[in-house]
C-alpha cells in the first residue's frame, strides 16, 4: 500500500534515522575493510567519507528497495566506493594535476592485515560486522538491566556469556548474586537466552525477509567463534 504525501516526510525521517544508526553501529567493519584492502594511512578518512555518502546519498533509496542482507549491500557499495576512488586517483596521477600518497602494489588483493590473518578482506569485513552486531546486542541488554536497576547483576553475569563457570568461580559469582550455585547457573541460562533474543532482533534489522534470519544468525555466530569474540 502506497503512502500518501503527508506520510512521506515522516517516513523519510524515520528511514534516515535508522540508516544513521546502522552507520554508527557498523563503522568498525567499514574501517576494517578499508584498512585491510587499502593498507594506507588515510583508511579511516576514506571510511568516514563512505559513511557520509551512504547517510546522505542515493544509498538510502537503495537500502529501502534492497531485499537481501544489509551486510551484503554495504559491502558491495563499499567495494564500489573504494575502487571508484582508486580509478579517480589513478586518472589524476596520469594527469599529473594532483599529488597523493603512493598506493601499494598489492592494492585490491588485501593489505598486510589480511595476509597476517590469512583471511580475505571480505571475510574480515564480515567478522567485524558480526562483532559490531554482538556488541550492539550486548549494549541493549546492558541498558535493559540498568532500567531494571540490575546493573550489578549484568556485570556479574556477562563474562559467562562466552565462557562456562565452574568450581570456585561459580561459587564466587553465586555469592555476589546472593543465590546458590544452582541458582547462579539458572541466572546465566536466562541471561544467555535474553541476549540471544536481542541478537536475533538485531540480525532481523539487517535482512530483507524473516526466512533469512536463521541462516544469517548462524553465519555470524560461526564468524564470532572464528574470531574468538569476547564479550
């Protein structure tokens, strides 16, 4: 159903706000890609230029029409932006009109970070994307606990999101929470379940259809395991 004219300004504002929020959350993977792909000192400046472009340019309408994963759209747009930049710089160099930093010979094949980790720039981007989502979900859970006036409980429980507690460690945590060891493990289970629900919601914001949520979630969790993500 098409929106009437009076609805369009508010819808555009909501869409722009959502996109600005996503750009803020996913700045890290964008910078990571630029660093690994370009291997140059101004990688962060290039990433910032890309963020400005997608926040205020035609990317907004493309994002609204895109039916697939937001992650793939951002990466494809970022690649286009980077290689367009390279083409313009090469043209300027041939023309002799502009001075700019010398580009490395292995540009387009991944920089030193990629070689060191044995991963492609695309995979590094996806890993950084997964980490950004994971931390965003954790931030949301922290806010929830703070609203419940349970910040101390959050601080006690969140280290066990990625590691199991046993023995003295479990006993100390149970004591801090003023519960039994069995009660502590129940609290950890509920904490992890609540975190998983929030993470699923964050993933849902980045896919085009509900049936894509599970596969995207599994893929990102696998990446987190590869990168040994820590909360």
